[in-house]
C-alpha cells in the first residue's frame, strides 16, 4: 500500500508510515510532551445516530438530555429561504416533516443550516423520512431468512457477483420505470437499515461538496476497507448493503444520486467497519455513558490500536480530540485504544479485538503478555 504524500500533512506532530505488522500507522515527528493535542478533527464524512436516539440527540452538537426529546426540529420556515428559486426541490411546504433533524437550541439549528448547500441534504433526509414508514411497515423480522442469508459462505467473488447483478439487471430495470413505479420497488427496511441509509446519504453529500485536494477527502479515499472480513463474519450484511443501495438509488434526488456508485457505496460501508469511532455521551463515566451511534473521521483513522495507548481520544461537542497521555519520543508510534476493554485479561482482550475489529493485536503489551513465562 503506498502512502500518499498528503496524508503526511494530517498533523504537524506525526507522519503516517507503513509498519511491518499493522498496515499504516502514525509516528511522532519529534518529542511530544504529555498533554499535547496531536489531532483535533471536526470534519466527519458521515454520522449515524441510532434510531432509538434520533430525537434525543442534538444533530449539531450531540448534546443529550436524559432521554428527553430535543426541543427544536426543522419547520418549513427554517428551510424555505435555503431553496434556490430555480431548484426542482422535492420538499413539500405543506407536508414538511422536519427531515428527522432535532436540535437542542435555536443556535444549533441555525448553525446546522449554515453549512453550505445543506438544503440538498435536508431534501434527501426528508424524502427518506416520508417513505420510511411504508418501508418499515412491510418489514418483518424473518429469523429463518436471516439464518439462511447468514449461512452463505462469502468470498471476494461472491460479493462482486452480487453487485454485478445489481449493476447489470436491477439498475437497468429501474431506470426504465416511471417515477411512481420506481417508488413501488422500494424494499422493506428495518430501523437499522434506515439509519445506515442516512449515514451513506450524509457521506455522499459531504464527499460531493469537498475539495478534491483537501486532506479529509484524500484521507477518506485511502482508508483501509474491512468489507471482506466483516461480510464474511456476518454474510447478511451483503443483503443489508444491497437494500441500502436500492433505497438510495430510487429515492435520492439527482443532485446527490449522481454521487451514488456501487464502488463508492462499498468504500463508504467497507471503511466504516474498521474506521468508525463510537459517538458516546459526553461527560459520563465509560461504564454508564450512552452509545448514540458512530461517525467517521478520515484524518483520525490512521492511528493503530495499542493495549497501552499513548493517546487518549475524547469528544467535545462535534469535535474529536486526541491528547498525548505520556511524554512521547521522536519516531515512537502514536496509538489509541479502540476497544474500551483494556482491563480484560490478555486472551479475552485479544478475542474482543479479533471479533469486533478483525485483527490479531500486535501491540507491545500483547507481545510481552504472550511471551512464555520461564
Ligand atoms: C483504523 S485502521 C488504522 C490504520 C490502518 N493500519 C491502515 O493502514 O489504514 C485499523 C486497522 O489497522 C490495523 N491495526 C490497528 N491496530 C493494530 C494492532 N494493534 N495490531 C495489528 N493490526 C492493527 C488493523 O488492520 C485494523 O483493522
């Protein structure tokens, strides 16, 4: 894997280099004193808030108020001035549902709406929200079908032929249909699929409007995909991904649908599996905080994991910070903890990492704890 020169510019404190055992990783450029913030990121490419928390978490700052519904949602008056006069916008003024966006304050609502071109994303979310109840109504948990889908043995070529089938049969068939007939082809989906669809939708929107030369865009393109490992473990995900694609293909307005290619969707989802950060409640102890969902920060995805991490990550509103928790010497690897289970004994900790993150941890602590005792 080559390391794009620009990825070196992620932080003045470290550069990204190839390792012998864990792909690419971050190495300090010089001595770094304890307490230094080596990375601060606000440019997530996509966020997924779980269905359960959709009204309880502010979509701008991710504040949470003990399961209370956020006070501010979108109404048509908030968005009408954002619709360009000549746009063929599908937002219905009389039936506007609020795009599934909830905020803790007027300030957060207006900050969110100030993002350039945001009306495109609001329109996509609104269309999804309008159609979702019908799609959910038709969904029923079919354990037998799920077990059947999960029993398929997955390989690169099985994944490829599933997508080839969509490309050569399903898309041309849909393209020939009238709009109302297309909508009748929407699949039945669950709440999890709906949240994933919103995540992909936001990723497409953000990528569409990102400078091609900017560090976030370049770092995103170079992210490592864990598609094969994850789908091999949960084959039903292949079916899940096809439903996500089909829904977006049918519903997205043309401005965002032109971004939707099978290869981009596979990269968005394949890289999410190994690179997303948990979106956790702020200010609570690790054992009692709520898990709201996940988000992807491409620049922060080149830190490898260590069971004795020298960097601590935390969230402050919609920003992620990475602070050095010990003095670091020049050329030392800078690592974070992916797992949240560092107190577990070696075997259990390593099993957790292998099962949830798909790698056999090769950090120094694991190496030393695995040494035979003489
Ligand atoms: C978020 S990425 C980190 C950057 C990654 N090394 C790369 O080249 O893109 C996570 C992946 O890095 C590798 N990795 C991270 N920490 C590791 C560790 N302690 N031991 C072995 N592999 C590790 C695994 O392949 C994992 O799926």
